[in-house]
C-alpha cells in the first residue's frame, strides 16, 4: 500500500489512497474529492470525514455509478 497523496485535479483537491478490503484481500485505489474547508478541520474531524466517505463508497459502489467511480480495484 502507498501513502495517501493530495493532488489538484481540474480545479479540485483529490486525496488518492489505497484501501485493503479484508478478509477478501482486495486492494482498491480511491480518489476522494475534498472541499478546501476540509483541510481546515482538526485531524480527528478530518479522519471522520474521510472514513465516512470511504464507507459511503464501499456501501454504494455496486449500486451508484457516480460513487463507484471514486475507486477501482488494483489487486
């Protein structure tokens, strides 16, 4: 797994990270859009926002195409 990377894409901030799904052992790359105000949150609050986004993606990736587009399986 790689370290999360914050990148600017098409005038938006994107956090690119890899997620390991257990117990299946699947490896996914996610690209989560961030609002610039997210970067002003204290670290604990930012972690909660990111976790909520990851959980939303995982729960909806099979039924919501726009959310599924946040990630793709790499292993």
